C-alpha cells in the first residue's frame, strides 16, 4: 500500500493495487480506472497513473472495448426505433437508449427527424453496470450545444481510445498540425469514433489514414509525415 498517489504518477499500476491514507486526505477526484472505497482508492484497470491539477487522478490504459461513463460525449449510430425510444449503437456491450424528447425543442408533436443509420452526437446521463445506458442530445439548460443528428457527407472511422483522449485534450498538437494539411471539420467521440468532412472524398480518406498512423509516432515523425502530405497536396 502507498499513502501518496502523487508518488506513483507516471508509473504502471495493476488491478488490485490499493492506496490508503493514514491521515484524512484532501478531496481526490477518481477518474477512469480508479474507485474510491472509504479512505482507500482501489485500482481496477491496468495502465499508467495520470494526474491533472489540482487533484484529479485516472488510469491511462489501452483498452479496446468502450465502457460507457456518465457525462461522456460519444458518436452513436441509430439502429432501431422502438415506440418513443431510439436504440443507439455506441460500441459498448449493449445498445443505449435515446428518447425523442431528449433533443432541443422536441415535443410530442415536433419530433426529431432521426432515422435508422443516422449518426448522433450525444452525452450519457445514465451509465452503470446495473442499468441500460441512456443518452441525451441536450445539456442541463435544454440546449443542443453541438449535439444531435449530424454526419451528412462525411466519413466515420474508428481509432483507439487512447488516441481519442489525446485528440480531445486542450491545445492538442495533432489537430493543429492537421489543420495545416487540409481544411476540414471533425467530431470526436469518447467511444473511439471519429467523423471528418473535407472538400473531397480523397482528402477525407487521407485524413483518416493520417490519424490512424500517427498514434505510435513521435512528434518529429508525425510532423514530417504531415509536411510530406501537405507538400504533395499543394
């Protein structure tokens, strides 16, 4: 057991590791891979311990299957409509539900125009192992805030969950460097799905290949690759 999380930041941790506090600790926010149990913090996923000021900790791991978490925004695919509920594939172990009233301005008369096969950008409001995951396309103020049905004319593909977290980080270098290659629009879901739209289909395929290939590259290798592609496109 260890009495200080900060000592282990950057180290590889395994499920079953326990952190205990001999004195009452400051408030600690446990992210993915960590679970609070009284005055102990349990590790439930293998990976590298990360820290964000002031007191947030999580496990950075390379898991393949997405596990829904409350508050995360994802890209889903509408697979069926059952009464007043849409069934949405989010890449998890089961389908999520999305009510037709969970859209901005939706009423019983003014229903959203979502069809089977459409893409939706939505957020989890219920996500635990004992209940069916539930999505909404509005924030706490009832505004869409960028969520809803989208995706016409773009390309959807999958990347690793680790790369998604890097793309969603503030001031991410990968996105800034990609913007110098082609003008494009991009939507990133925490479930490993990325949607891009560019001027031509060829540009969209190039962007998808660049994102998939840059995961295991160093910054120098990635910048050199992007420069070669930009020079070839000009």
